[in-house]
């Protein structure tokens, strides 16, 4: 049995005093955040309401040592829906700040920099949604050189840094360039000549844009001629992936990201949308129809839209016929 | 309503609007515009033959747009009085109604709007409420998904006199739903829209759930709630009945509702707190229990009748505990949901109370008022002297003062509540407030600052809030330094800036001005008058050489004893940090300038004597 009076009231005061933690006790546990949050799909135990409730009761060790406080990616999907207008990601940030002060470490993988090949161009610094990367003097081969450095406490492992890196020196374990390239690689299903009338379409979805189970199962068993590849964030998909997919025999690519303002990693979807536009312009220059590369938003409320979206793109590509690179 | 219509002493002016109200308790004059119905009230028998032949169909607002109405119609079947009216904006002048009315000849297109003046003793405001429009909550999909409806729509769909003759159907396909989800607290208890609890939604949601269960025993009914609030007599038993009837109660607020585009079925997602897990429920229909909100024209009515509004926007009562049906304007009473969300029993109770309060006025020959009303000394009044002024009328929250240029300002004493805002605002000290005259306040001030004034904090407190706050600090035994000295006036609006200057002239160390928080002001806008005045004060003090840090303004409610103690503690700490010799030097330097400004006080009765006494004291001191 938990003895409530034995819990640490000083912890409550500490969170309240931390910037961002002011609204800890405003919460009345309605559960709107818990059922909005998508992290629970990958970790059913994740529940922001419970973290706030526990912190409000004074469960110091339970809260500070929990994995959950590190899992909130500050997408703020719950914030506009919260009837008490509690900025939950800020409360999480406050709790994390206390955890860091007390020596707790973020669990799981974060981005890794290869100091040897890093050219300190600063692209990753600018692209990181969490301001987790800085350029620092780092030890290398007995001397020191300027290189990117990842703050373990801030990194959310979205891989956006990897997608902008000019020298492929920053990687997130689990979704390296090689791995994604392999995933995107033309599968037998998509090889030319296997299915005459169906177009070969590659669909890239992010981890967070498909909400309804029916959409998820459609993505797992797409119709013939369509391949669906999952990436952590649409912003992870560098333009070169799209170009090489088209080169390797795909007739059309569709990248699906979260709805504007709903990105799980703050701005990955906006970044990707711009990239797809660049690829489209490139196709124009090459005399190839620009609609062979497409981008689409999918929001939390778009139940059942994903199959329709894919079918529409398949129809578009079918109308264009097989992709020919000409001379 | 029918009883009221038949009563020989009740006249119902339906389809009319109150344009303006003058006068005061017992003697109001209301200007009412009767809109033209284009149907003669004395001839129409409500048969409805005209509506049957009218070719124009429009959305019926009583049926929330679910059913049509005609361009000649009554609002609804039970309307009192049952007189048809032509909607001229949509009439095509085919005159079929005139033919249908036949010999009765009640339709008269030559009618014009008519203005009547009514002399009344008291007024009851019972303007009701509006229902919150949930279209603004995107995650609930109202307006986007056909099968998400509001409670009022459900009421009409389930009503045997409604558009579907009592058959509850899904708007998407017209079929009876086999499952319904009811969602509580839509637009209420939500700081994005309305902070307050609408109060009666829990009960009507349970009522609807039971009603549905009775109409179809196999129907799957779920209620999503944050808290179920059934505090009144017999309500908890009703709630228990619903639980036992098999209605599913889920403790969790839905985060979103999505739709299957083919079946138009809905998916409600929420966290069931009892399970601690996120659940999804597929249902055929969702009904949102929307908040009760103030009517859109509340502000208009408030300005017509000089009423104030509570933070939620409803009309504010005179006192939340002791005078819950009185408005701030004497003789005007509040009843029903116009004063705040409430259910039918509470509305009936408040309506009865308002009626008896109103009758009290009607049966009295004389009316007692507080002995603190304002008086004008005519020859002092700038308007009487031919100048353009009227500051007193601007400051009056009750429109009790009329200023006509060339004549002295007139105070309607029955309307005056004695806040004293006019007295403080008058640039020529031509108004005084009984029992709170300038001389009386200054005499208090003199006594409080007689010894070692530079060690003291002079605190001006309003009767209703900050004085209560100081009292609360005392009764709660909150400790604060003994250096403060308080002067109570009725409202912060009474705190003349001359009093502040006089306090510094008498050598006060610090001065605190305190009153109600803006939304709590007992005199509607008194606090605002004061806030505006004291915004200018620090600069004025600086100009005469007084450190503005020695002056502070704080809004302290009667419950904030802790705040009062804290403010005084902070001020005391600051006062201790000042060099006393420098303080005295500052006061001495400012004294001649202040004396120059307060020279006009000599014209105020009793004040001259007070000033003379001071001179006498001074002469005595050297002796």
C-alpha cells in the first residue's frame, strides 16, 4: 500500500518552482492528453496524465526515474485540447530539468556524431527541432577540431539532422541512411514487368501520421504495385532518397507527413514538404511530370483517408504511365 | 405562461423590445418598441390557416433548423400569445394568407412598429441563456460529421411534437441509432471557452440517457464525463437509477471524435480513468451536452438597465449570498439562467423570489435608502457657473447624476448607492457624500498621522473588499507590522487624490490605496474609475518631488487576508529602508506645492474650520 503522507511534498514545490512546471496542480485528470498522445501506440504504458498526477502527489523517485518523462517529444498535440490549457510538454521539460540536475540519464538511443568526418557546416544545428546540437571543439586524433555535439538530454532521435548532413557524419542508430535505403530499395513487388497494368508507387509514411487502426493495417498490406515504408519522421527523408527511388524503377513516390502544426517533431513535416517541392522542380527540369513526386498531410481526425490518398496517387501515376528517363 | 396570459393584472408584450429605461426604484419609465406582426392581435385566433397556404419555407429556429417554418408563423406550438406574425424579410407578398384568413381579416400589412412608455415600479430581468455552439471545437467534429448533434437537437428529435414526431433518427441516414454516446462538459469547465460549470448538464444528460433507454431497451448508451454533479434533492437517486438501468458511465473526457466516411459511424477516443487505459468506442450517434452561455445581447440589456456582469458573462447579483436576486440597480431583479446557469427548480425558486422582491417595492409608499448618498452644492458646481463639465455623471456607475450645462448637477438620490466616485472626481469639490465628507475623512487622517507620521503607512480601504481583507488578516491571525493606519470609505472610487496629497502634506511615510478586484467591484465600475485616477498618481507625485515608491495601489478581496498582510509587510520593509531625514525633507519640499493645490478646500463647509484648527495647533506648539 502507498502511504500518501510519506510522499515527498518538497518535490511538488520543486516542480512548481521550475520554469514550465507552474501548472502542475491545475490538472484535474480528465485524460484528454492521454488519449490524444500517440506515444502510447509504441509504448502502451505511456500516460502523461499519470505522470502529472504522480508528480502532483509527490512520487519523486518514481517520476524522475521513469522512461516516460523522456518520451514526450513536445509535439503539443495535447496542449490545444487540454481544457485547463496546461502546457504538458513544458511540465515534462521542468521535470526533466530536475532529473538532469539529480543525475538521471536519458534512456535509449540518440544521434551520434562521427567527429572524424564532420565538417562542422552547421546544417544539423539549424535543422534540429530541439536545439540539441551545437558546434564544439572536440578531441580527435590527439588534436582538437570543431565538430557537432549532441546534447543527450535534448535529443529525441528523429533523425532530421541525419537527413540534412552533408558528410553523413551524424546518424541515429536504428534508422541509418543504409537502412532506409535498403527499405526503400525496389522490392520484387515493385520490379518492372511484374504487374503490367498497375503502377509502381512507393509510399513513405512517418511513424505518427496514421491514427486509425484500419489505416495502419492498410499500410501493412497495401494493394499490388504499392510499397509502404515507415520512417520516424517525414523530415528524415532526404531528397536523394526520393530521386534514387524514381531512378530505380518506381513510377511515383508519395510522402505522407503529419498535418501542418501536428508534427511529432515540431517541424519535420514542413521541412519535408519543401524538399518534395524541390524534387518536383528538379523533375520539371528533367522533363518528367512533377506529379510523380507528391506530398500529403494526414491529421489525427483524418480517419480512413490514407487508403483514398494512396489510391488517388496510384490513379494519377497510372494515367502518366511508366516512368521513362528518355536519353 | 397560459395562466400569466389570463391573469387580469398581467399584460404580456411579446415580440417587443425594451429600448431605454429611465428613473429609479418605484418610478421607472421604460420605452418599449412593439414590433409589427402584420397580424392584428385582437383578431387572430391562432388557427394557422395562413401558415398552411404560405408558399415560403425557411429554417425553423425553434427546431434548430431541423424542420421548416413558413414566412407567416408562430415561434412554436405552445407559444403565448398564440398570434401569428409575418416575416417581412422573406415574404413575397402573394397575399395567399390574406385570402386564407378570409372573413376574420386579421392580416394587416399596413401595421407599423409602435413605441409605448410604461411607468413601472420594478423590473425583473429573466432573459435566459444561449446554448454553446460546439463548431469551434474541431476535435469533436460538430458541423462536420452529420451524426454528431447537440443536446438541444436531440431534445427536438426525441420530442413527440418535434419534426420527427418523437422518432430519434440519425441525421445521416434517417435510421434509429442502435448506440449513442453522450459527452458531458462541451464548452463548459474548459478554460478555452467557459471556465464555469454549467451545472444542470449532468442531470439533463442522465435524463436523456434514461429516456433513450426507455424508448429502446437494447440501445447501447454511454456517457463520457469528467465529474458527475448531482447535488440537489433527489438527483443522486436519479443518477443511481441510470447506473442500474445499464447506462455505461465512462470516467474520461473524449479527446477526439472521428468518423467512418462510409457508414458515418463515429469513433470516440478517451482515457477511461478507472482502467487507466485509452479506449475507443464505435457508436452510431454522438450527442454533445453543450454549455449554457450568456445570451448574445446580455451587454445591450446590461447597458439599458445599468447592470453588471460576472466573470462568466451572466448578470451579476448584488451579493452572491445575501441578495442573490437583486441587481446592482435598486428595483431591478434577476431571475433564472440570465443570472447564471441553473436548472428548472432553481429557476422557479429564483423567479418566485424575484417576484416577491419586486412586489415589496410595489406595495411600499416610501423606500429607505442608505444615508450615504451624494449631495451637490449648486453654486460650487462648474456647470452651474456656465462651464462645461460633467465628470461626476461620467463617474457614476448608476447614471444617477444628470448634468445640463448652465444648471447644477442633479443627483437622483433613490438611484445613488453612495460609492462616492462623483465626490472624488469633482474638480471643484462641489459634491459631497453624507457621512463620508471630505472634512470627515481629513479629520480621521489628521488623527492617524498625529505622531511620527513618517513611520506610518496610511491605508485607504474600500468597505466591501480590502477592508474585509484587512479584517480577514486580523481574524486569521496573519502577522503584519503594526505601522499601518486604515481609513475606510465605501469604494476605491471615493479615494480622492487630494487625500493622498494631504497625507503626504501631513508627513505620512507611505500611502496605500486598496479596493476590490475589477470584476468584484460592488459599485459596478467604481474600481475602474479609481484605477484610472491612480494610474496618473505616481507621475503627479514625482512632479512635486515625492518618491512615487512611497505610494502603492493594490486590489485586495475580502478573502485575501494573506495578501493584505503581505502588502503591508512589503511596504513596511520598504519604509524601513528609507532614510527618515530624507523623507522629512521630501515632505517639507512638497508641502508648499500641495498647499497651493489644496487651497480650494477652504470653500468646503467644515473644512475651513479644520484647517483653522491646524493653524492654531501650530501656534500652540512653539508656546
